[in-house]
C-alpha cells in the first residue's frame, strides 16, 4: 500500500513522464526466436554503469538470459544477466556468478535486480530486492562499445541453444551511466513494481520506454501492469490536456485582458482629456457667467438710465407740448392785425359802446414817450404788469384807423364784422392817411 501511495504522490507532483505505454512489461515466448535486438550507443557506459530491472521467471531453462550485450568475439559475455543468477557478468568478469544461490525468488513472482560497475574502483556489485548480495573485483579496462544488445536470449554468435531462452517477463529495464547508491537502489525496490523513483535521473541513458519501441522477433508481447497507476496516468494525461487547454485559454484570456487593459488605458486617457476639456469648458462657462452677470448689471444700469431718459423725455415731451402750445398760440399772432383785438373778451360778441371806444383810443397815449426805444421782452413785460386794464390798452392807439369804429357804437361785434375790418381795413387806409 505504501509504495503505491508514494507513486501516486510522485505522479501528482510531476514525476509521471513518458507515455502510458511505459507501464507495460515484455513477455517473451519460449522459443529461441523470441527476442529483442538492437545496437545501442554504449559510449556513455565505458567508465561506469548500473543496470536495474524487474524480472519474473516463468520458463525453466538452464540459463534464462534476460540481457546479453555482445560487442564481438573479444568478449561474448561483456554483460550477461540471467534470471536464476547462473550468469551475472560485466566486462566479462565472472565473479558475481558465485552469488547465484541468492536468487531464491520463486518462479512466477517478480523480483528486483541491480548490477553496478565502475572502472575507477574495479568493483562490481549485485543487488536483489534492494539488498547488496555480492561484490567482486574486476579488471581495470573500459567497457567495449559498438556491440549488439539482446533481450530474451544470448547472442547467436555465442549460442543458439534453447538453454539460454528466457521465456519470462521483464519490466522497467534501464541502464544508467553511473554507479547508483545503495540508498537509491533500496528505495526503488521497496517502492515496488510501479516505482518510478529512478526515472528522473539524468544518468538514465538507455530507457525502458525506448526499449519498448524497438523491433521484436517472434513472440514478444506487451503485458499491462500497474493498472491503477496506468489509470491514474491516463487520468493525469487527460488532466494535462485539460490543463494545457486551460493554459491556452488562460493565455488567450491574458491577451484579451491585456487588450482590455490597453483599451481601458486609452479610455482613461480619453476620459482625462475629456475631463480636461470639461474643465476648460467649465472655466469658459464661469467666465461667460461672470460676463453675463456684468452685462446684466450694465443692462440694469442702462435700463435705469433709460427710465431716467424716458422720464426726461416725458418731461421734455411735456415741455415740448407746452412749447408747441405756446408756439401754436404764438402763431396766432404771426398775421395778427389791429383788428384782432376785437376777438378779445371785452369786445367780441358784445355791443360796442363809447366806453370801449375810449379805452381803445386813450390808453396808448403813453406809448408816445417810447418813441425811439427798442421794444424788448422787458418793455412788453413792464406794460403787461403795470399798464394793462384790458386788451384795449394793448392795441388802442396803434393807428388812427380806430376812428371809424365810432360809427359802430351800439353794434354787436360778430365774426362777420371783425372779418370785414381785417379784410377791408388792414391798415392800408392808415398808410394812405400818412401819405396825405
């Protein structure tokens, strides 16, 4: 339970890399023709290496060969691992063969195997289910390169005997370019068949997922294992797709937000510009309002002045009317004759008497004293104030023509009679008298 739980945790935090097919084991048939063969680049393993795999024995051959690296006739068994421990060799050294008795896992059950080697220490080690079971001293040469890697049997150049047929299952076989530590190997074994604790090591050069893709001969088939992990991995892939989609949508949303933000910035700039314009307009309106207030005050002053002017005009109009009245009255005297006095109250529509005649002829004698004097407003005003008894006093002796009026004593002064005097006696007879 613990290993599975830990694997789930590792998957969740991002250690489940590679395809879902990774969780397939290879099942090899029992024929010498059932194998996987390819030519890997082994240059990374010349100085040191670690080979780890999960193995299940099924077929009971004498030397059930899981892996054989064959670089040529110089070393047929450069690397050789059998499921029963009969051969466990690296750089051709056979020292680890001595620990075959430690291979006690029953047929049909999985066990974990790791073998390490380093040229620098001339040491090889064998681990079964995370436990170090054997150590050997090797030669100081490097690993040969340029060879073939066989899975499920030995190289045909070495043997085609059915005694070397594997006939079992292998899973998660990886080759590392370094010597793995005891702790790393123990952890991988204890976490169980579905562990991926070693999968993220940079030294994992020859990878199980790549081996699964290599060409096969005969009966070599995929076997699904770690079903729950595969299911989880499948769900994880779906989640990854969803996450990728969500990330894409998020990126799109970010772009949209950036565009919106850009538009908002433009809108803000435009708004600030509009606010500035509104501020200018407000200042203009305030200035205009002040001007209107000033204009209103001036208008009120003008109205007041207009009212005063209207009053003055009204006064002037009254004065003008009075002047016109006076002028009109004055115009009555423009063509005044000496006989117009008869239109005045003492005479008009009344019987002409001796008294009236005497008034006309006697009151003007004082004017003889003014002969040679300029008749001005002052002189006229003097006579009007101090020497006026009636209009007879004003016009009484303007001419000697008044004498004819004596003939009309007792006659009523009518329009016809006055008009007669004005038309027939306008003064020409006075001129005639003066000449005579």
